[in-house]
C-alpha cells in the first residue's frame, strides 16, 4: 500500500507505518516542500465506500485545522485523492498514554495533576471554539520525554458509520460500533447521544482515574463495560489506593457522575478542584497549618483582659449569693420593688402564633398546604461582649460557570402549553418551559416560574424547528441583567431540523434570590427568552 500512497499523496514521502486503529492506518512521512516530519492517517478502505461517513470525517478533520494550542496536535490538511481519504497532522515524538503508563507504573499525584491540567486546557480551548473531541482515550493522548502532553484526533471518530452508536441493543443500551474506547464513554453517549462538552469532561475524569489507579473504572468485555458506564458506580479511588485522600476521590466521583448536569461544567473547573484536593487545600483558602501557633502580642493582651473580666464576674456572683443568703438582699428587693416596677415593664405572656394553610395556586403546579404549628416565645436577654459580623446571603458571589450542552433532542412525547414568552409563529425556538428536574423520558419535572434558592440545576425545555447544521445556536443565562454564562456552538447535525431539547445551568454556590432570564440564540441573534424567579 505504501507504493500506491506515494503516487496518491505525492506531496509527502511515506517513510513507515507507525500505527493502526479502528478507522485508520498511521504513517510517518516527510513533507517534500519543507522537510518537516508529519503523521498521515489513512482511512481504511472499507469505510471509504460510505460517502456519508467520508463527508462527516472530512468535516470533522477540517474543524480541527483551526485549533492551535500547545496541548493539541496540529492538523494541517485533510483531503481525498484517488479514492484515499487522509489527514495530515503534526508528528509527535512521544508515547501514547497507554504505552507511557505501561512503561512507568504508578504515577505520583503531582504528576497526575500536571497531565490532567494540560488536557483540561486543551479541552476548554477546543470547546470554546465549538469543537468536541468525542473519543478521548489513552491512545490519543501523547506524552513526550519532558512530560508535555498533546491531545490528538479531535472529532474524527464522530464520523464512524452507525454514528447512532450501534446496530443492536442490550438492556436498553446501544452497542458501540468500531469505537474501541468504551471505557471512556459517558453514560449519555452509551445511550445514543452525540459528542458534547460534558461527555468530554467525563472522559477526562476517566483518564484521571486511570492515572491514579493504573486502570479505567470499568474493564472487561465491551458489552459489560457499556452496561457499567450507565448503571454502576466506580470503586472509589481512595479505596483502590489508600494513599489517595477522600477529597481527591470526591472530585473524581463528581466528574464521573452519571447525570451530565451533576458534573463539572468545564474541564478547568474540574482541574482546579482536583488540584486543590491533591494539595490538601480547600478551593479559595490558604494552606492548612499544623502544629501549635504562638499567639501574637495583641492576642496575648486580649486574653489577659478576658481573664480579668472573668475573675471580676466570679467575685460579683459570689457576693450576690452571700447577699441573698444573709437575708439582706430580700429586704432591699422588697423596699425597692415599687420603683423597680415603674422602671422595668413586666414580662409579657407567651405569644401563640398559628400559620394558616396556603391556598394552592392555579396552574399545573400544586403546592401542598403548610402545616399549622403553635409555638411559644418568651423574651430573653442577650449579652454581647464582642462585635458580631453578619453576612448577608444576598451578597454571596456567584462564580460564573458555563452551562453545558443538552441531551440529544427527542420527538415531543407530552403536550405542554406554550408560555407567555413563546416566540412568534415561524421562529426556530418555542414553547419554553423552566423546570426543577427531568424524568427518565426527558420530560420536565416540577415546571414553574418560581423556585427556591439552592445549588442544583434548573432546566429550560424548548421545541425547535427549521434548524440546519449550517446554523449556530446558543443559550445565555442572566440574573438581574448580569450575564452568568454563555454557550454558542454549531447546531448538531444528528439532532435534525425539528424536535425538542433542553439546556441547564448549575451555579457554583447557589441560585441567589432574584429574577433570571434565559435567552436562546440562532446565528448570534436572540430568538426566544423565558424568565423565572428565585425566592
């Protein structure tokens, strides 16, 4: 085949075959124009006959050309000549992660953090340019002798024939065809959804798990691994290796959550939490100091004054006790009571408070009436010996994080009345519904316009029509007019032109009281909005 390639790809001198995957063979070659070494990935002949696959493959490779990042292997060219489809990319004088781990054995924690940080930087850069990887695994991650990391093959496997992830089903799971990386597939990918930001972050979490323990969370026959991805919980990393802290395990557990909205929203958010846990530092706090700390001069002075005050209080209490025991105190109280009663008002009787049940509002949401309770309150005196700092919940800073992409849309299965914010007829998005949850059939749970303050995702469901892969779309979340997050990306081709989808947003701290607005965009223009209130 090398002889025929030399005629088919005349701009490069083919030197040797250096690898073979499920879709391609890889050759080391040298550019005749400038002499640089490159890698050429040749699509296997059995896939070239599928013209839909070839189109998707070349489109994915073309999108990767625009990626220029120190931790991403550069793609220079994608073409089809003489029935040969190929991609020319940067030649990496490095080992893939699978080989690197086999050679080195256990990886120190600080080195794991370094590798994951470089991968997270590459992913967030690509995601910001609307490019998803779709098949992160230990064969497309490369590490050189200086421990510089490169991530390769962005988007290529998204073009695999049967991109709906399978020909058959087993226990409701679609089997993956020709991927060969089921150990890294997020549950929603196994169930048929296309590549997205959250699935890439899940795969990054699997890589972190593998670096920490030496193996991915689930191994075995592909069907067993796919079932485990959806239904089983990975063994905690701190139980696999007792040198790993439970704090590190907490970050791994979150990034490998079965539901996308419970994971970190960006790769950088994950690596920050992961690094802080590895260093034994809570995010946003300084390092913990062990051992005894010598108090400062000011502190010692305060402690001395406190001791004097306590001693004086003991003396006063002792004298009062002796006063009462001697009978003098009672005589003084009796003589002074008329004047004291004029100065000090009597203690009021306990107050009885009863809450009446709230009437259920009209509409689709029913609120259960509150209970009726009776409580007694008696006034008490409070002595404050030092200033008290009151922190208002409304002043808590929300860390802006990006809302992640949606599940693959489905044909509507339930009738939902349009909201007042539904756009005019003919608009691409409509029938926006805000809900507190989502059920197994992708339908809204507890829809409404008012929700309580909490740290959990809220969802916006919408119907779409007249959409095409050439369009871009996005969603913006705002609070009191202030932008919290913005996501814009190409409309996924496998979603079709009409259907239903949903987006969500999970705050880092909590939803704070106020009015929120969600805007849906097409080609940079706002085409639909909805609002809700947090109380």
